[in-house]
């Protein structure tokens, strides 16, 4: 019984000594809407003046380039060019052939090459130099928005 009484006394003292010593506010709170202001509030920041528009930055996707060893699926289509504009890649030759037929109906002259990775790449043009290849690639992207993901393959 003494233990219970002793624990109760210690608990009461511990809780009684944890009282907050905060004091009540001495002035009543006045909301900002009720306060009278006689001077305008100072500017916090300034807005810079508008400048003439900068030249438009091209929002075209950059040209993706990959270097791969390739083999031609048809020997008669083989050429010595090093830059190929790739418009489609397929793991299945039948899918690549079907896509080739679709491109022919749109006016392209595609050929299919097989890359070292095993994919069948459908190419619509090939060039000996990079500059005309890039120019043609950008032209395809501009004239055919659905082929915006066209990229450049460099033959090893």
C-alpha cells in the first residue's frame, strides 16, 4: 500500500511541475483588415521591363545517331554509303517487309538492312557524307510528322 501511495505522490509531483509558464498576451489581437494604414506598403520586388523577343530556338528533336555493323538483306541493294536514315526497326523480318510496303505506297524507296544487334532496320535513304544525310532526315521529320523519331545509322 505504501508503494502505491508513494508512486501516486511522485506522479502528482512530476505532472504538477510540468506546467507551462506562458503568459497571456497583453494586447488584444487586431486583424489586418481592421488596422488602419496611412502609408502604402513598400515594394517587395520589381518586375524587369520586357525586352525584345530573342530569336526562336528550334524545338526539333536532336538527331539520334548510332554506329552499327550492318548487312544488306538483298545483295542487289548493297551500296558503299556510310550514313543511313532509319525510319523503322523490327525484330521480325515479316514486320519489316510489311512496313517497307507501306513506305513504298507513301513514295519512299526503302531497303532493309540487318544490324549486328539482330534488328531489321528499314532505311529510306543512304549517303556517303553526314551533312546531306542530316539535311534529308530533318526534311523527312518536317514533311512527315509521324516519322519524327527517324534517326541516323552510321555503318561501321
